[in-house]
């Protein structure tokens, strides 16, 4: 449960930095975030992409859990906010799948722990970096 709490805290911090906008702004913000995510992925090594695949899948699972837990969803801005974050994460997943396809690699079935607060390009935990084979 502490991993989920870390995810929720990170999402709340990101929201407070960006400020809350209207639903009309969501589409524009989503496109911007997806474009930024794609740029980050393009510079990732195959090992980083594998980490990001596992990270993103755990992230999506945590958001889906939040949808069924009102207390959790309220902690990070409410049900609508969680739904928006989930939509963004699913868009990220499409981009990541496209990168895998373009590079002709496949997500690994092997799974190692991830840091719920850090994407592949942010990962600072040396033990996890070694486990995932990140330079």
C-alpha cells in the first residue's frame, strides 16, 4: 500500500504544480503531455523501455484501483481527476507500444520491482538501475 500512497502523492504534487483547469483544457494538456512523453521515450534504451512498460502498467493498475476506492480518489482530486489521469496513462501506453513496434522489440514478461515515483529516465535507485540493466 505504501507504493500506491507514493503514486498518489506524486500525482497530487503534479496537479498542484499545473493547476486545475476545465475539461476543455484537458484535451490540449493531454496532447502536450503525450508529446513530451514520446520525446522522453525516443531517447530511451531498450532496457529503459522495459522498465517504463512495467512502471506504466503498475501506474495504470493503481489508478484503476483508485476508481473503485472513493477515499483514495478524493485524496488526489476526485473521481474525475483520476479518470483524466487514467486516460493520460492509457495514451502513454499507446505511445510506448508504438515505440516498441517501431524498434521491433517486445515488452518483456520478466518483471522486476519499479519505483512508483520515477520513470525510466528519472530512476535514481542504483539497485533498481542495475536490476533493470540501465546505464
